């Protein structure tokens, strides 16, 4: 009998413990701000390719090896032995002819060897392109200006974005006849936008013209601010 009378009290205790009081959500205003910083680049990245074609894969790779080696040697002579010149891609692909009536025909092979060159002296970019082309490079895949370290510029853009987000929240609050209080949440959304530049290949004594321009560091911040009367 004592056990039977105790069971209802046990169930009642568990029922009370299982009740959770709903949390009251504080009213808030969500606002987004954007910040942008313009800064001169200090680094250039150039992707230079050597593309060769031949009837056999062996001939295509042999020609490519000779041509690419000459390009790398010329770049290292121009920039120094400790320069940043590295292979980033290499491919061997068959070339086929697809006639409308009939089977496909193997025409030969294409070999592509791409090296990436990183330079800090932006005045030498045009010379790097010219040197590579004169040595045998026949494809410029990318010419991009960037920063070694964008931390300072990115932080500045985030500060500007945060200030704008707070100002926007204040405008919204003023329109609603309320005030903003403590920051409840902050969400960062940053974007670093490099500026690609494509130069016109030149021959003879005239160097390839290259204009670095400026980079734009952009940041976005979204704030949730408590609403007070």
C-alpha cells in the first residue's frame, strides 16, 4: 500500500520538473552597414602558360619541356634564383576531329604547362610578361594584383561597416519613436575584391603596359540592437 500511494506524488514531481518557462524575447532592431577601403596593391601574381601541339604525346611533351624550361630559366634570370616561380598546372590532352558522318579521328595531342610568378616590384610586371613571352610562353592566363597582408585594411572596413550599421539602427529607431540599447548580436560578412588587370602583349623595345590601380576591401556587418522606450 505505501508504494501505491507514493506513485502519484512521484509522477507529480516529474511533471513539475519537466515544465519549462518560455523565454521572453527582447525586442530588437536589425540593421546592416557596409564599409569600403581603397588601397594600393603590393603584390602581382602572373600565370604564364606554354602550350604545345604535336602528332604524338611524346613529341608534344618533349617540345613543351624544352619551351617551358626556357621560360622558367629566363624568369629566374630576370627575378633571381630565389624568385617565386612555381608550376601550378600541367595537362596532356588528345585532340580529335568529329566528322558529321564517320568515326572520330585522332589529330594529335596538346600539352599545357602553367607557371605562377609572384613579384613584389610592380614596376617589373610588364618586363616579366615580355621576358616569358620572348622565351616561349604563349598564354597569359592571369594577371592579378593583391596584398601580402590585408588584415589592417579589412579591419578598417569592418569598423566603418559597424559604424554605419549602428547609425542605420539609430535612424530606424528614431522613425519608430524608440531608442537603441545594447548590442545583442553582430554578424560579420567580409569580402576582399582583388583587381585583375590584363595587359596588351607588346613586342620589340616597348614593354607591356600594366596599370595596377587600387584594390577595394569591402566588409558588411549586421547588428541586432535591443529596443528601449
